């Protein structure tokens, strides 16, 4: 078990808890809290293969951020 894997698991667990139980229930806070477990997942993937990890992280982060921003915009427009 490499240090990247162990640190990634710790960050992933902390990030999932932070995303599941945010202090402030604003959409921006939830978006930021989703980036924490994504970084932990990146570290776990880096423990196995660097190129695969970077490409997957970039693709998933770009798509998920775009989708979440659209959801935030629609929720704000509905108010």
C-alpha cells in the first residue's frame, strides 16, 4: 500500500462525509464538497497508473462540474 493510496482513501472518506452532511446547505457548498472526494479518488488512481488517473480525473471533473453548475443555475432561477 503506497502513501498515495492511503492518503487518497482518507481524503475520500472525509470528502464523502463532508458532502453528505454539509454545514450550510447551499448549492455552492455542495459543489465544493464534491471536489474533495474527487481529489481523494485521484490519489487512489495515481497509486495504480498515472496517465489513466490524470485523464480520468480531468474528464470526470469537467463533466460533473458542468452538470452541477447547470443544476445550480436551474435551482437559483426557480427561486
